C-alpha cells in the first residue's frame, strides 16, 4: 500500500521551493508562468493528496490558482502557524527549504485541521 503524498511550497518573489513527503524530493522553480507550469507538470504523474503554501503577501496566489485549476487540493496557511509548527518539530532555523519541508510535514500530520483556507 502506498503512502499519501504531500507537498509544501515556500513562495518568494522569485522562487518556489518545493518539498514532497514521503519521498523527500525537493525542487526549486522560478515564480513565474514558466516555473509554475513546470511545477504543475512535475506534480501531475503522482498527484499529492494536499499541497500547502504559506501566505506570502499575495505572492502565493498565482501558483495556488494554477495548482487548483489543474485539479490539485491546495491549502494556504497562516505564516505564524507554519513557524509555530516548525518550532514544535525542533526546526529553529528559518530557511525557504525548511519552510517548504515543514509545510509538507504539517500537511502530512494534520491535513486540513490547521489550515486557514483551502482552494479546490
């Protein structure tokens, strides 16, 4: 029996840092139309159960909308919740890759329970 796959994405003005669980894959894409298209194509063969993004001053909206339009379950979480979860799991450093990994870990552990709102 295969495990559900979860993806966390840390969004910045220029980059999308992506981490997947349980496979541990991580990738970086540009935060533009081309990078978002590449991300969607990369996720389609093995669709995740949930993709989590941290709210980032509306920078997350284009990628969240593209993922939802492609049929993925997308959740945008409050940055404070994401940071608190990271601290609770012993991740005290703050980097984009850690944020992405914590997003997918939080999704895997909590599903929709800790989410602010979802796009479907």
